[in-house]
C-alpha cells in the first residue's frame, strides 16, 4: 500500500491495482486501475523490441531496463467511457521492494513503477 496525497494505492501482484481514498481506515472511494492481463502482458513483451519509446531491455545500465505487466479492464473512466488500464513497470532497485511512482500517461491510462531488488540479479 502506498499513499500519495488524497489517494492510496494497493498493488496485488498478478491480481489487481486499486486507487483508494481512506478515512479512519475505511474505504470511502475506490477505483480499480486494472486487473492483471496475462495475454496482453505476453503480447506486450513479445513486441517490446518494436516499441521505440521503451529503453533497450538489453542495456547494460540496469536503471534503463524494466519488465512490464499489463493490467486492463479496470473501473470505467467517466471521461472516456473506457475501462482504466495500467502498465506496471518493475525496475532493479535496492534495498527493498516498493512502489516508487504512479503517473497518469493519458486520461485513465497509468504507469506504476515498482522497485524490485530481485531484478538486479537478473541478466
């Protein structure tokens, strides 16, 4: 669970990502930002080399590399009438696992970055 201002974020690996507003430890507002999509994740990683906006996954600089999962079919967005979705990016970072940032790339489309020490050992 990560708190950023009004919102808290709950990430469950290969399950879902939720955006919550808590008052006295009670959820008073909630949006699902995406549910793990195994098929979309496989397609995304298969096409990774074709996406010019991503850093080279074979870069020697570990800070330039990440592994991504796709989370789709979240709560419907009131501005686009489409389900919310998130790209979850796992990056090598010591010393502990934690959510390092969440950004809204476009309306109701998000990128969540998670620092993950175990990735630092991966070639």
